[in-house]
């Protein structure tokens, strides 16, 4: 379980995350919102790239913000990036093994763990260089990197972006399987609502840095605030700022 | 594990072993002393270039101070030689260790800077070292910290050589073996945990950080390894020349070093060997055989550098095998049976 309490991030003049309090209970959780809502910034806070101005994050009882950035991976935070970041010059095996080397999992199980992760995502040639793979397989390498070495929290930043439908389905299956197989909490950021609703029992929605909804995915996706945010109307913002909830319901959808 | 010791690795190992045997036994039999002395320089320069392979080729950090570190290694080797009576291998290690410390200090800015700014800072560090060594002079058996005394009138004992490397050929063989071991050390780093962490840093620092790589540690580690290697090379150089002055350690050599390393191929250890050949053997050959002066070489390297930047980022080490394969195909083509019509249609 991850509990975020009044989290605020400020860059010069911008507040990409504004007083967000949210809980990710476990399993696979969705995090959605329009572009610029603060989803990636939130991931950056979790992985230690960005220091928040205020707030606390407790992950499985551990104060995450007190942890040195590179130690968070050792503790069990994994992430994928919007633009995939598998290491071109290394083989698939080495790409995954290097994560394992910096994880809390022991050396003795390395070979099995690494090959297991590669097999899990469905790649069959562990010794081919990543530079020779296509975009889809590179994404899978990233997922294998994210699940190896006893992860506690797996952050997936648009893992299915640009993939054709049947590949997205495969990716969805992988994401759903992570909590059970690897025991990690997954936070999935994606714009593909069918992927999010297929994978995630609960979902939180950010818009302009504020939390506008959270709860069961089905309920959240029906929420009027959320549909508005996705349609890009300005009223939602104004209403959030004014806190005038009743006003929103009177507006035509 | 079987994959690790696959056919490619075996073939490569066999080629390396064969080349080593040629270097150790065939070359001394074919060439006279002045050539052998040049081959020794090639080996030493190859190790210095290999330091750049570690820093730039593997981690992506540019350092323009490596030649100055070679000077530090040479100075330290000479100083330790007159200070303590160590067996030669220990002298090599001690010199490497001292140079390692100096190199890590020069590398500290790399934690905050990269690209042009890191290049400038390391070049300035090199400038400072060059200046200090010019003031200190190189040790020749004197006392004090500098170990230098003004006695050009003889009585200076040259630096020791390893016990089985007193002759020119013996010292050449000793150097080749030491350099091969240093290359092995670098190679071990490349294929093990540090190599993978360096590859991650080179690709993207945020991604490396998210993968749990302690970037500070691994960057400094790279500087430490490169400087250690350069220090060992410096100690070998000190022993090769016996005595030296600040004269050969010009600041511009730092630039020439990275240029030759890039022409040779800055991403692989093969490239470092080619860089050694380019920097030491080619000039020697051109000078003795055709009387071509040093300055022409600077122009030649400039052209070579352009070629690398424009068409062959991997340098000669990566380009040559490709070119040879193309050439082979061109030669074989006329002799091949033209494909039959049915094959062509498929």
C-alpha cells in the first residue's frame, strides 16, 4: 500500500502536483489524467528525480522521501519511461541482469530470476542485443527490467503507447499478472482507458496537478469530473479552483 | 554459461592469443632495436588510449587530461624508484595507485559536469599538472619531494628495469605482458557489473538512477580505473626511457591523444591498440622510411578525425573489418557463378 499525503511539487512558477492525497491500496492501480496533469511528475517524485515541496509518501510503512534516490531501486521501486530506456549496447539478458545486480535479490538466484523475467514477458532470445530489437520487444525488455529482483512497486509510464491492439492486449495480460507473480504493487499510467479498466481495480485521476477522483475503476471512469477533464473543457479547472461542485453538475456534459 | 563461452568468444580468444604470440616472439625476431623500442611505445600508448575507452567509450565522460596523467605516472614511477627499493611489479602497482588518486580528483567535476564543460575542466587540470611538473622537474635521484637535482654533468642513474627486462627485447616483452594484463583488467570490468552500470549511465543517467545505479560511485570508479591504467603505463614509460624531462609532456598531447583514440576507435579495446599504432608506429615508419616530418602527421590526424566524425564513429577498429569484408565481396564477385534465372525470380 502506498499512502500519499498532501503532496505538493513546485517548479519555478508552476505547481505540477498540488496538495494531492491519495492511497494506492495494492494490486494494479491506474493513474490517469490528461496531458500535463502531473502523472509523470508523480512518478519522478516516487523514483527520486524530483524533491517535493511538501507532503509525505509512505510505501509499505517506509518513508519513501527519506530514501536516497539510487537506493529506492534496491528497496524495490522499478519504473519504465514514456520513451523506452532499455540499454542498446547490452544484450536482453544483461539489460535485465543489471537491474538484478542493483536489487535486494541475492546473487545466487540471479540467472533463474533474470531468465524467468525474460520468459514472463515472452521474449525468447535472451542473448540478442537490445539494439537489434523492434520497438515492441524493447518495451517488453523494459517490463522484464521492471519486474526482476523482488520489486515492491512497479511504475509503468504508458507501457502500451504506440503498440497495435493485439500487443496492447498482451501487455495488459502482463500488467495484470505482475502483482500475483512478483508480489509488487503496480501503478499504471496510460491514456488507453480500456487497458486501464482491464488491468486496474482502482484508479486515481489527476488534472492540472489536483486529484479529481479516485476509487473503483468503473466508478471513476463514470465520474462526471473525469469525463469532463478528458473532454478538455475548462469548467472542471475553474470548478476545482473554486471548489464549486454543485455548479459542475448543472453544466451540460 | 555455455552461451558465455560460445563460439564467438572462443574465436576471439584464439585471435588475441595468436596476436600476443606474434607480438612476443615474431616481432623481436623480425625487427631491430629501434623498431622494438617503438613497439614498446605502441603498447604503452595503447594502454593510455584504453583509459579513454573506459571513460568516453564506456561511460560517455570526456577527459582531456589523460596525457597529463601519463606524466603523473611517469613522475611517480621515477620518484618511487629513487625513494624505495621495490620489486618492479610492486612499483607498477604503487605508481598506478598514486595516479589513481590524482585521476579521481581530476574526475570529481564529472559528477556535476558533462560534455564541453567537463572537457574544459579536465584540460585545465591537465594544464595545472603540466605546469607543476615543469616546475618540479622529473626526479633523477635528488632529495626532497621533487627528487630532482641539478646535475646535468652525469652521475644520474637511470630508472630500474624489471629483472628479466633489462635488454630492449626483454623490456618490450615485459611491457607487452603487463599491457595485456591491464587490458584484461579493463575487459573484466566491461563484462561484469561495472560495465553494465556504465552502459546504463552512458545511455541515460535518469534511467540508470532508476535502475539503482549509484552514479557517483560508478563515475569515480571509471576515473579510478582509467587513471590506474594510465599510471601503470607511465611507470613503464619511465622505465623505458630511464630518465626524462618535462619536454615531451606537452599540453597539446592531451588533444592529440583523444584524436588518435577516436581515429583508432574509442568504443573498443581494439581501437586502443590501433590508436597506439597510429600514434607511435605510423610516425616512426613514415619518418624512417620516407622522411615525413611530424607536422604532416598532425594534418593527417586532422583528416582522420574528420573521417571518423563524418562516416565512421567507431574508428578504424570498427571500420576496417567492414571495409575488408566489402573488399572481399568485391574480389569474390567476378568468380562466383551468376545466380540462375529461377533463383533470381524467387
